[in-house]
C-alpha cells in the first residue's frame, strides 16, 4: 500500500511541476518585456511591441518616427503590476509600449504606504515612470498616456492635473476629484456595468464637468483631441470592478482611445490574446482535481495510517 502511495504522490508531483513549467513558459512569452527598478526604488515591468520572447533594451536610439508611444500603467489598491499584465500585454501586442509600476507598499515596492501622504506619493511615483519613459531611446516621450485602475485611476487623474505635457489619461473604474492646478488633457472614463453605483455615478459626473454639458452620452467623444479637451465615458457590459481588467471590450475601447490620441489608424483586427488566462483556469481546475489523489497517496504512506491499523488490530 505504501508503494502505491509513493507512486501516486510522485505522479501528482510531476504533474504539478509540469503545470508550473508550462505557466512559466507562457509568462516568458508574449510581448518582449523586462523588469527594472525606477528612481526611488519603484519596481516596474516594461513591455515593448515585438516578437514574443525575453528582451534586453537596445543601447542605441531609434529614429524619432520609429519610436513607440507609451502607456504608463497604474494598478489599484492592494494589487500589483501582475494584476495589470493582461492589459499591458494587449497594449504592447497592438503597438504601444507599456511601463507598469508598483506603488509604495504594494507588490515588491518596499517604500511604506502612508495614508497621510498617499496622493502625493502616488503622483510622484507616476511622475518617475513618465520620466523613465522619456529617457528610453526606444520610446516616444512626446506621446504618453497614463492609464490607471481604481486607486490607480484616481492617481492617473491627479497626475494629469499636474502634468500638462502628457497626451491624456484613462481612468478605469475610478478617478473622482478635480482639485489640481490644471485641466487634465484628453480624459477617458471607462467603468464596469457591475461597478458600485457610486463609482459609475461619479465617473459620469466628472466627465460631464469636463465636457461642459448638462449630461453626457456614453461612447461619444466631446471636445477636441488636438487642444487636449477630449472627454469620453464608456460603460463595459457584463463585467465587474476587477474583471474589467480582463475584458476584451474594455481593452479594445482603451486601444481606440490610445489610437485616437496618438494619431494612429485603428487596425481592422486587434490581437487581444493572452493564453495565460485560459491556461491558468485549466491548471487551477487540475490542481483542485489532483487534491483527491494527493490526499489518498499521502494517506497511504503516512506512518499514522500504519499505527492506526496496528492499534485497531490490537483492540
């Protein structure tokens, strides 16, 4: 019986290792990307449009017309850059470089998350990402959009009110305050159908204020992109506050906005694939199913089982 248990546990362990290797391989694939640390100890992942595989920054600058436009990607509260990786990959697969950072107190960022200075800290960290984008010879520092989710959306809107040199901002399920010294340039408010009512209401209210109208029609662009006054509000159906990050429709709308602001003609078909999502679901289901044989195998080789059998026979 113990031999059977060892064999069963070995098989399950090998399946776990194979699944882990598979996920690791998929993580290395996708758009070229690399991890780095920005000034101030801010962890970041940089995604570059191109063929799948690992990537090392080129030591030489590209010609101005060949440099990629940039999105600085900001995660939500208690999340990290991994939560934004599907959106980051989809942007990079469609010709936009991405710098995805981790805020203070989140992920691998060892700087403390201080509620008393949160807004100032997050805006400063966003600024570090923008400056880093402008320092890379592969990227077009004159075309930068800040995109954030939830807390990151609030930071994106705050930052856009302090830096008039960026091209625009996208607020995903967040961003409700207009207290900065400048009007934010070219703002898209996109939220989920199943977001809390407060989020949906405030997003529309800010869009109305920026558009200068009494009410706003969804999926309609107000203002002028060229002078930085464009505003749009979009509701994504059948998703909630978190699942909007993995929505094909949300990604497509964000790409539409980026193309509009960057002056790019939208393609007929976009590449929104992320094979990791389906694979993770398969692996998670597999792990749950394998818990049963793993339990049987461990039970068969456990010394306690033999002890119980001995005690039972003696009784």
